[in-house]
């Protein structure tokens, strides 16, 4: 029977991610892998995570959604607007720039963030094109998968603004949703939803961000034959 494996908020943590897939025996021919976004920022290996996610999507049929950090990284490289840049650098983006520089070793070391941004724009267009095309949600028979959540204000959740898909927190966490499907999401560390980094199961919602980039854990939700199981590796 086919399993569905869900992981979120990898945030540059390539080693835990690969360990988790290996530990749970991920087999692309049999398993459906769904990634809920936030591949970059905070952790040490954003570039490697994006490479791996591209490979999983393009060669192995995985589904990858876009998170707010992926979205901001794309905006930064495309526009380099001061406000975008300030937020990017404030929320873990310094690690992303370092990761790309370390991996590509430009002929002379680039010292300013502007020079690094230009370098990435020139040499990693394929990463940016990949990230900006990622969808904001995915559905299967039983689930809605999103990065951050669903705003209960909208009669059709698909009509909510892009921003809600990537950023919403409390309004969604506290909402009593009248949806036929379970919402699986990341974005908010589960330690903020209950007193643990383990997966948070609630009425109609499952939160899975274990805070790996903060030294906690990378969770995997496993759905098989109508039941859930959880797995994780330490960050
Ligand atoms: Mn996020």
C-alpha cells in the first residue's frame, strides 16, 4: 500500500532531512512525498536543500509547496528591494547567502550582500525559477496541504490571499474549521501549539513543524491505510 510522507520547514537542514528519508525507508516508486515549504534560511545548507527538493520533484514525483521564506528569497533575488532585504536578513537569510557562496566558491570572495545577491541571480536562475513556480497548496482525497494554514473568513478557502497560505497563524490555529478534509500544515513550530516539538494533532488540523533549524527536530507525518504515524530525527 502506498504511503504518504509529509515533511515541512527543512530550513537548510539537509543532513536531518536526508537522515529522516533514509530512516523511514522513503522509496519514490511506492511513497508519495509532500513537502510543505520553507526550504531556505536559518539552517546551514539552504542551497543543498533546494538542489535536493528540485531533484525529488523533477525526478521522483514529489510535491513541494512554497513557504514564506522561499517566496521572500525569490523576491529578494528578483528585486532586491530594501524592505524585502531587511526582512530576509533579519529572518535567517544571512545563512542562505553563506550557503550559496560556500557551495559555489566565486573566483574572488564576495563581501557585500548585494554582490552575493547578484551572484545568485546570475548563477542560480534555475533555483529561483523553480521556487517561484511552486504551488501554495495541494490536496489529496483526505487532506489539504498548506505551508501556514487556512483563513476561516473565506467561504472557499482556495480564494484566500496568497499571503494567508504562507503566513497565517493564530486565526487559523484557533479556528473551528468546517472542512471535509484534514488540514496539514507547518510554519508555526509545534512547541508553540503544545508543550512539545512533536506533531500536533487537533480537530481538523495537524501541525508538523518540529523546529529543526532551532536545534529541535524534523518531523515526518506518515499516512498509510487511513491512519497516521509520526517519525522524527533530532536537528
Ligand atoms: Mn514559514
